[in-house]
């Protein structure tokens, strides 16, 4: 079922870091591309091709419950992303499928009509639809998975509280004009937010309001959050307008702090969010585009990995029951990635300035992230909820 708040308020999303694999609940996944509905507990799979025109086929059918989309981009240089939308809410997403690549994304579908999109970051208009019939998807009855999502919800609340405290100190430093202190606090206050990015889609419009990069903002729209303050601190200099930006950042973080206390999570969405975040680290964050002025990228990378590891640690006991070898492999790949990051550690959670990391070292880090994401993407298919 789609990840949602208890209030079920739905908002357009900005930056979405969805896709941590396929923690599938109950039996499985859709009949082939554009086929009729499969019955009972038969495996449900859907094949979709990204083309220059959009998704092929454009009309899909499925039964409610878990479904896996296998998305292929054979030749399109125009489009490279796939999304399943329930109104404004992204239920499942796969990014960066450039020509020649394919990938899977699993979701848990309630009955209804969904938009599907095969586009790019600049074009997210629906290019097809998915009609799902059957009964509503019940929350998992697997006690291990239920405990995992509850504990991750507690983790998100805990990190949001840390975020609010650190952001308050950061905002005070900005408003006092204390640039050296504000720079130090910018780095450490970003950490708790980056740790909870596997579920950033559940934050609604608060995610872009807090964390949007300059190139994510449509012309004429206001740019708010951490990154305009980053630009002011490291590039353009603080002005009176930045005091207002800082105040608004803290207001939005306090709103987030309240929102996450009402959020509940589905194992499928929790899993999807973590792998997609690792994919984003490997494919775009590794270029240095997120922290482009401060170059604190390694600190935020580490926080992203920590957030994904928290999700894996909570879900791992259920994986061990069905595939202990895969669990050990994922654990080893996490260890390998942490070892690669360790050599850049400066103190505590703070890491080397990314401007000092050469291209070869960046490629090596990207390869370690990819090596982890590959087995991690197999985990969901090995876990069946009751």
C-alpha cells in the first residue's frame, strides 16, 4: 500500500529519493506487460519499456497487492525515469535508466487507477495508466516486518528531533552573522535529515522546501531550505533576506517534526526508499552536485548510508529466515562501503571536504555503492509477508 500519513494528506513531491528495493508483502507480482489481471496469489509482474514517447504499453491492469515492474530502456535518450503515481503521491519510482539499462521496482497496490510516467526530471506528465482491482491491501501481519517498520518510524522521529535542535543552532548562527560557526553547524545539522531520506517521499512538500537544490526549482518559484543558505555562506555572502530564509527553514523543520510523528510506513516503501537513495548517491550525488558550494558531500553520503543501513538492520532478521547467504552478502557490502568511507573521516560524523577527493577516488566510492545496491535490490523478493 502507498506510504502515507495517518491524516492521508497528499502533496506534490519535489525531490524523491524512492526505491530501496523490493520488500514484497505476501505472494507476488503481476502478469506480463499489458496483460489481463492475474488471479489469486499467482505471481504478478509487469514489463514496461521506456521510449521517447513515454511508457509502452500505455494501459496496464493488475490485482491489488504486491507487484513488480521490470522497466527497460532499450534506446531512448529522451526519457530515463519510471514512476507510478497515486494522485500526487509517488508509489514507486526508478530513476537514471539511461539507454541500454533496465531495473525493477516493487510496490504494494491498493485498488484504484494510477498514473504511470516514463519521463525525465523535467517531464513528469502521465504517459499511461494502471488500473488495479481487488480488495484493499492490509497491513503486514508478519510480526517481524511490522516490528521493523514501527522501529524505523521511531528512528525517523528521533532523527527529526535531533534535526530540529541542530537546525535551531544553525539558524541562530546565520542570523547572528557568525559565518565560521554557521558553516560548521550547516554540516552537522544536515546529518539527521540525510539519515531519514529513505522515506523522504512521505514528507510531501516539506522535502523540497527543506532540501531542494537550485536546479530543482522551476523558474519563478521560491528557493528555500538549506541550500540557498549554503550558497550564501560559501559563495555570495549573507544578506537580510537570508535571515528570513533561515527562519522559514526552522519553521519547516518543526512542521516536519510534527508530521513524522503521524506517519506510518509499509515495508515495501521502506525498502524501496533505501535502495533508491543509494542509487542516487552512486549516480548523481557522487558528482558533487548536492553540496556544490560547501563540498560536505562525504558527510551527507555517510548519513545516507547510515539511514539505509538502519532499514536493512531492522529487516535483516526476516531476510535471514529465507536467504541467509544474501543477508551475509549485503552485510559484507555495507562493511566494504564503510571501510572505503573511513579513510576520509575527519572527526565523528564529519568527513573530508569533497573538493579534495579526485575523480578516481570518486569512481571507487561509486563502485562500492553500486556493489552494495545490487544484492540489496534482491532482498525484497526473498521476503514474503503473511
